[in-house]
C-alpha cells in the first residue's frame, strides 16, 4: 500500500454513460498525475496537477474527459459519454515537493464499457 | 518516436536464478531519470529502482540492480535470486528533465516475468 487510494476499484458502465473516478493522494504530496493503461500496454500520461492547478494535459485527453483537483487535495477524473475504447485501467500517481523523484501509484480503477 | 523500448514481451526464470530485463531509451535531453516499476496482477505499480542520468554508479536496491550503459542508452534491470513472488509485469520508464521535475513518466510496453519453481 503506497498511501494513494482510488475509488472505485472497478467500474462497469454502458456506452454513453458518464463515470467519475476519485484519487486521494498522500497528504503532503502536491503533485498529482493521471495515467491510462490499456491491455498489454504501459501507462500513458493523461494530465498533471500541481496543487489545484491543472498544468499539463495530454492529447489523449479528449473533450469528453475532464479532471479537477479542488483545494489541491483529492482529484476526480470524469469521462462523459463513455465509449468502448475508454475501457482501461486509470491510474493516479502522486509526488512530493522538493527533491523527491518517485511517483507513488494508487491501485487504479479498472473501467469496462459494455 | 518510441522513447522506451522493452523488446522482451515475456521471460521465464528458474527460482533462485538471476534474470535481466532489457530496456533501451531515446532522448536528446542530457538530464533524465530512469525508473523500473513492478505491476503484479492486482494492478498496482510498485516502484523498484531509479537511476539518474548523471549518476556515476549503477543503482542498487536489495535484489534489484540497474545496469546503466549511457552510451548505449540502455537501462537493464537485474533481479538476483528470483523468488516466486517476483512473477509480474515489469515496466521501464523515463522522465526527461531534472529528476525532481514535473514532467510525466513515459513507459515501455513491459515484460512479463514468470518465475518457475
């Protein structure tokens, strides 16, 4: 257990529905990343927050995706009008400030779109 | 262009033997960091070892060591004395820029390691 938690761990939804995932970081970590991992691939970067500011977004983050980090604590990732291609593991990772280099990953949310 | 290449989709190793997982990378940034993560079937990414581009010595963490060959742009993971619990996916990753910087990790496709009793 890295101290990063994600909820839910599994989500099955029908195509066209909206889903929202939550990530709770290690309390003193001000940097937060979202990654997506499809079957047989390594994780791919989606978006990055420093405190409450969303500083970077990947081209993978289409208009149907939105992420927030209110008050710089937990973060949410919402997918609107889900498509089958959205089926993947969604991973959250956090980093401390200063000289730390390690990203601590949460257990992930596995999304299945039927 | 693919920045991290892991050419071994799957590897088998006998328990108690050593195994090397290959990783090559591509970057023009003189400052970068290389990471290895383990992902068991439960899905969580577990950090194993880190090597900075300016580090003079190869990184070691317990049974894990990183064979860093800068000129060849390779960062192979060596696991000594394999255990059954080492069976998992292993990912090599890179971050360009300072080691403590904000740039996200770029991952390879992974190598599935199976340890045989």
